[in-house]
C-alpha cells in the first residue's frame, strides 16, 4: 500500500483479507491512512463475518451481488451474493476498528462492512480474456472482482477530492442502485447479513449507477 501511494497511485484495489486482530487499528495508521487516495478492499467471500483490511476505517469496503438480466426499466436485477452458508459476500460488525463518523447505522458500535458493492457471484460474474496461465474467455467472481470494479469507477470519476473518498458514497447514497433482496445468513441485527432498503452489510449502500456517488 505505502509503495503504491509513494509511486503516485490515487486508486488502489486490494483483493485479500484475513481474520481481524486487536492490532488492526495500528495497521490502519501504518498502511491504509492515505488521505486523497481511493483504497478499495474486498469484503471477503466467506459469507457473514468481517475480514481485515476490509474493516479499516480508511478504505472503501466492497461487498458483492448477483447480477441478472431483467425486463425492468434498468434491464438488470441484483441481490446479495450468497451461494452457500460459507460462500458469499462478507459483512458484519468489526470487533476492533472504530466506527467512522460517516457511518450512522446504530446496530454496530464499531466499523460496519461493507460500504458499497458490485457483481461478485461467479454464476453471474465478469468475463475476462485470459492470456496468462490459459487462453480465452473465463468468467470470474468473488469480491476480488468487485473491489477492482469499484476502484475503476473511482478512477473514471477523477482524482479524489475528499480526504477519504469513501465519504463521497455516503454523501451521495441516492445515486446508487439500492439492493434490497437476499441474505447470507441469519444474524442480529438482521441488516448485517440481509439486504434492506438503504444500508445493509452485504451490499453496503448499493451498486454504481454512473459516477455521481464516487465524485467529490
């Protein structure tokens, strides 16, 4: 992270994660506190449960959806990505990272995962033309796909203006597609693992509808 920012990166995507630890707030300050840089992190593919660094207060945590064609006005429908109880979009309430000022949901006293989402279901995933380790079109999924998708949206929106670009998403929530169906588990409070109107854990505030929600 530090090397990427030192080299001038304004958009950094991360597709990895692990168990939380009490040292995470220290790692935040050492590696993820980069004002003016859009840092995206995959929320995890293990369903309900929080991973780090998705729980960092300085990043945009990216959850996942299943994206399917539809005859509605948008042309698509989305729901929480959940293949099995142990495979789906990561979400939940951090055990260690403090709650950022821009998160207001009252069911979690610390950092809530995720902030926003993009397609992640391998069954409805992203087609990639592979030239390394294989040849031809392959469909990939996981929140490791969703994180770079959101980073690219930030890139299209232009150089970040806010100290922490994740705040732009919360300031422009009405400019996202709200995901209101699906769940990864049964949990309390329910919004940490079940899609609801407005904010919920697996999909955050929704999925991109143009660039407005990612623009300062």
